C-alpha cells in the first residue's frame, strides 16, 4: 500500500514536470493547475504557491519539495500568524478540493469515484499508471466518514491533514 502511494506521488510529480528535468517550475505548476482547475491560474498565484515550499530557493520544486506542497497546505506553511495560516491552509485545500470534485457548487461539491478517476487520469496522462474506478472507490472509502461513497470538503480536509 505504501509503495503504491509512493508510486502515485511519483507519477503525479512526473505529470507536473512536463519537461522531465526533475524539477517543477512555476510555469509547469501554473499549466497543470490551469488544466486541472479548468480556469486560468495567474503567474503570481503559481509563483506564490511554489515559494511556500521552495526550501532551497532555486525557484523550482524537486520531488521532495513538491510532496511537501500538500503538507504545507495542510499546516498553513512554516511561518506566519495562526489565523493567517488557517486561512491560507483552507484556501489551498479548497483549491485542491475543487480540482477533484464533481460539479455541484461550493456546498454541493463532492469528490466522487468518477471525478477522482477523471482528475487522476488528467494528472497521470503521460504515465502508464491509470487508476481504475474500483481503486478510486477504495481510496475514497478510507476517508468517507459518513459512508455516503463520496468525499465532502470536510472529509477531504481530514484526509489531507492526516496524510501530512
């Protein structure tokens, strides 16, 4: 199970690393987020997100820094006041959630097995690794606290904070 999670994380990193140089630039991050969100992400937003986890200050994310992006979103980054951190964390998690969620507006949005499979398919399109619907159901089941077969934003937050 852990090996599969590591492989999936590597595949997601590879999907963002369009030029295959082992680093994700702000432009690559922006492009992948734009595809995933279906709306334009500004250069400034992508650069700001990248800067939150760019430990070595080279303006690029290696695989380790990239994996810390989820942790930084879950914990509000390493610096700043607690109220500001909470707002940043919530905003980052909300953006990530909307990438995976099926349509339904803010209150009705849910991550379904089909919407999870669709997004992972976009992120992993250059990879031989493809997620099946049953695998997506199993992933959702682990964090589906109310047993309705989908993830709400609150369940998604629990999942992200628990994995960070």
